[in-house]
């Protein structure tokens, strides 16, 4: 899984560049989130528009990031999720944890 991060105001937007599954850089996402939390960032958007496939390892990474953000008093919003990826989140029972938006702009509104 490859991803990019950019700061938009006081929100960090994480843009997935490929499927959300196991691999050497999968856990880099959680490390990057923890680093940003250490810098005081508390608002995150995970843009999944380019992540067509999601497996249990990928879901575990997102839940781990969510947990770190939540424990720090922050919020993680998800946007651009495909129906296929949405089903993976629903089947694993973690779907209700997340605020989900259609687009990045919608997710950024109201922060």
C-alpha cells in the first residue's frame, strides 16, 4: 500500500495510492499517523478513492490508526470508499466506528 499525506489547514489528508492490504509499507501509515499526533495534529481524513481492494490486514491498520487518533482526542474521517471496500469494513464489524463521506471536500467540511 502506498500513500501520500498533505496538510490542508489543520487537517492531515492521507491519500491511499493503491489497495489497502499487507505489505512492507502497510504499517508505515500507522507510524506516520502517530508522528503527526506527536506534532499536535488531531484531525485526519483517509481518502480511499484509489484503494479498490481491502483485506483484513489493511482494515487492522485503519482501525489501529483510528484507535491512536481517538485516544489522542482526535477524529478520523474516511472518504471515497468503494462498495467493495465498504463491504469489507461491514463484514468485519468495524464500519460503525467511522464517519464516512463521499468526497474529500465533504469530509473536510465541518471539522
